[in-house]
């Protein structure tokens, strides 16, 4: 991916007003850009405008620093929060995991086959159990034990690795530890967690056993951004599977794990492609489906 001709992606949000799209497309035309895809949304509740524009260049490609500098004037006029990035470069991603392997294994498989737009240089776990699996993919495995007295040090080590590998995204792939409020604040909008139910139902231990006891007819999973309020961060993606009275708790676990892997993979892919925008405590998702 890194040898491909650069393709620039412009993402922005700002107070909604007339003229934003015209100013944006005029700028891109002047830069010699061809628009491959443009998605936009005006939120009438919050009064904010969101846009994602994928571009290519038929002729010479301007440098990122130059196009960012030139766009600053347009962005300032409309009070934009914005980014311009080269989408041919995969997003550096650190994965946190404990002992349950299905989400991690799915992410590593998709990463190796280039279907997520991410690069996973390191996996961090509070248990040593998954080292062999991780290293079989050619990925570094870092065992960082976590107990009450070492939690601060473990988070400090995580941030050292984030800096070392210039990580843009952290994924909690069934990481059974609660991040501190400080860590959540530092990772706001760039840490994704997978929760094994529709939030906020069936919190706590053995959610599928709780669901089985209640006789549920659907089960689901939720991918959301991490926040300092447990399992209540902005939701990125959710999905369901049908349940039957013939299923055992173990059967629900098996079906639920399939849903979790798919939901988490979609959330990671959409984030890496800059399709997800924070909108107060909600998200705007320009999905690719």
C-alpha cells in the first residue's frame, strides 16, 4: 500500500452554513484533484456539518504539507475541524487483549490480507497465553501484567509503545481491564472497544449466560469508542444474530463471538478509513455499505 500513488482524503466538521461544499470542491479543483467519493451530512439537531472527500490526482500530486497549508485559509473561514491524509498509508494500530482470542485472531488475519487499512506492529496483553498465535503472524507480542499496584505502570508502558510505533489507533479486542480516566482522555476518539451485547444490556460477567437465562431471541455486539464511563462511549457499529430456545449458553457464546468479530472489524475498518466522526456523544458514520 505504501508504494501506491498518494490519494488524499479530506475530512471535516464545522458549524453548518451555506457555501461549505462549494468552497471545498473549488479548492480541490484548484489543486488539480479529481473527486472519487464525497459524503456529507448536516445534523439539524447539533447544527454541525460533516464531510468526507476521497481524491486522486491525474497530474502531479502536491505535497501533504503544501495542500494542508493552502487549505488552512478555507478551513479558517468556516471554523472547520479538519484533516488531510494520504489514505494509501495504513493506520498504525496497537491491539490490547487478555485471554479470549477470537477478535484478535480475526483482526490479525484481516490485517495480513490487507482488508482493514491498518498496520499492527504490536499486540499488548496482560496474560502470556496468546504469544504464540500473535508471533505466528510476524507481529511483536508484549506481555504487560496488570494488577492493582501495577496498573499505572502498565498504562505508561502502553503509551511508550504508542509513541515508539507512532500509533494512531488502539483496539481493545476483548481486553478485560478498565482503562483509567487519564488514559481514556488521552485516547479519546482513537480507542475502540468491543462489547459482547447491545449496550447497556447484560453488563458484567457471563453475558451470554445471562441472556440465556432471560430467554433472549436475539443477541448482539457493540463497537464503541472508549470513554471514562464504562461501556458508554460513542457507538460506532452494532449487529445482531437470532437466538433459539434450542441453544445452550455455549451455543450463544459461539454465535456471539462471530457477531463480535464482524462488528469490531467493521468499526476498525471505518475508523481507519476516516469514516467515523464524533458528534457530541454520538457518531456520524459514512459507512461503505
